[in-house]
């Protein structure tokens, strides 16, 4: 690696430290920042908000040296190696696009964008610029989830026939909440349903058929959604998400020779149980010393140091395929966002 590459933030400082810039100051930005600043080899050097006061308050809270009252300052900061986009989904395309245009690698929160058209534009931009881009699908970086996929690939449960997964929160989320606003990509699907869909597609790939039904809010976003995905192989996935019901938020993968059960919070599990036909259940855990958000940050930093523009754990094709499924579900249930009209 050349010193020039290093200055451009392709791989962090010469001492191997990756310097993060945080874009937005909401709930997940705070969780991520708190986790990343405790990691060896990571530093949070700047934060940006739409308001100077919010950037400053966030910087004070997490001891961040620089605070910007607009996104442009952050993406132009030569000390920022990678930008973490933590806005609502509606701003992912604009914020990640701005960072990529400025030559910065990007980790972008889920759902990746509002629709697959926007996701395709971001991927094309990153590829054109030769820059790293990854959806913050932290579930894919979990060592427990990776152990599960290895076992499935090794045939531990035979041929996968069905996946069940759900993610529901009881709320209530009032009409003023971003989850109720179509312009912000509101609804259960993009915030919560993205996990069961990403989980099923991690195991079975992009589905050949998508069916869905949903209860919509007066604003026109989905509040309670059921999905049935089908594959030519005969495999199926039965998935649900809700912002009006606290569902168990568990997952089960069943094959011709057994099943794997993930506990509540299946997207960030500490363990799972493997039931092989005719044998005692096996509990699987993986010790890593990292938390959920730290696994994804570690993967980003590994990729940057290795000069990789895409993570093999969270491939861009996979994020695009998930966005196509979310588009199809929205089409089936009649949820349209203003941005879809531009398509
Ligand atoms: N990985 C996870 O576990 C996880 C968990 C929760 C959420 N998320 C994802 O993270 C994203 C943010 O969720 P959150 O719960 O952190 O939301 P949030 O608490 O509402 O924060 C979002 C932040 O984005 C900025 N923002 C608000 N409205 C905006 C707009 N119209 N345009 C541009 N920026 C705006 C605000 O920061 P400023 O005022 O500083 O601009 C706000 O604080 C969503 O995409 C969500 O799906 C991920």
C-alpha cells in the first residue's frame, strides 16, 4: 500500500488504525459509536448531523474530535477513512452516494435503500469508483450465524426445505414516528422484515416466487406483514414482521435430516440448537470477545486493510437481491414510497 492510498483513507493510518466518520446522530449511530470506539484498531474521528447542535452534542457524548453541521464537511474530511451512514433508509441513497462521490468507503445501515433501483445506483457508483461499500447487515457477520451456515452447507440437516423467521415489536409507534412515514421508508418491512428476508436468502438465495399480505396504516405503510417465499427446488420460507405485535423473533431452518433453532433475537444470537434426526440436540456457541456491531465493524476494517471493495460476508449481490424481494413484497401488499414514483 502506498502512502497516497493511506492518506486517501483506503486502508487507514500507517499504524493500522481505521478512522470512522459517523453520519447522523440517532439511536443506532449511538449504539454503533459506543461499540466501535472500544475496539482495538478503530477510532471515531468525526460525526456529522443535519444540525450543528446535534453533531456537537454527539461529539461531546462520545469524545469525538470533530463535529460537522452538514454531511459535506464529514465526507471531505481527509482524516476519515470510512463513513458509517445511520440516517433513516430514505436518506441512505443520498448520504452514501455523497460519501462515495467524495472517495470514501461506506458502511450503510439496513435496509440498504428504499428500493432496488436506489440500491443498484449505489452499487454502480461504488464499483465505478473502486470503493468499498457494504450494507450494515450485522447478522451476516455474526460468528454464530456463520457457524450455522457452515453446518447447513456440510449437510448437518440434509436438504433445506423450509425457513421460518419473524421479527415483531409491539410498539406502539405513533403517527409522528419515522416508522409511520412513507417518505422515510416507514413500515415494519424495511426496518424489521429485512432481517427474516435476509436470513432466508442467506440460506436459500433469491426466491423465485414472492407472496405477501399486510395490514396497512392510515399513512399507507405496513404494520403487520406475512410473507411466503418459494424456490424452484420446492423450498419455502414463511416470514413475518410487525410493528404492532411483539412476535417471538425466532428462526427455524428445517431440512430433510433435522433442524436448527435460533432463539429470540435470532439476528444476533449467542447460540443455536441443532437437532439431527435420531441424535441428542446439540447446543452451538462461538466465543469471539466481540459484540454484534463490533463484528460488522471488524469485517469492514479487515476489508479496508486487505484492499477489498466488497465483503464476502455481506456481498452486494445479496443486498440487491434482498431489495428486490422487499420491492416485490411491497408491490403485493400495496405499499408505495414517494421515491418509487421516480422509477
Ligand atoms: N443495525 C441495527 O441493529 C439497527 C437498529 C436500528 C436502526 N437501524 C437502521 O438505522 C437507520 C437509523 O435508525 P435509527 O433507529 O437510528 O433512527 P433515528 O433514531 O430516528 O435516527 C436517525 C437519524 O438520522 C437523521 N435523520 C432523521 N431524519 C432524517 C431525514 N429525513 N433525512 C436525513 N437524516 C435524517 C437524524 O440525525 P441528525 O439529526 O443528526 O441528522 C436522526 O437522529 C435506519 O435505516 C434503521 O433501519 C439499524
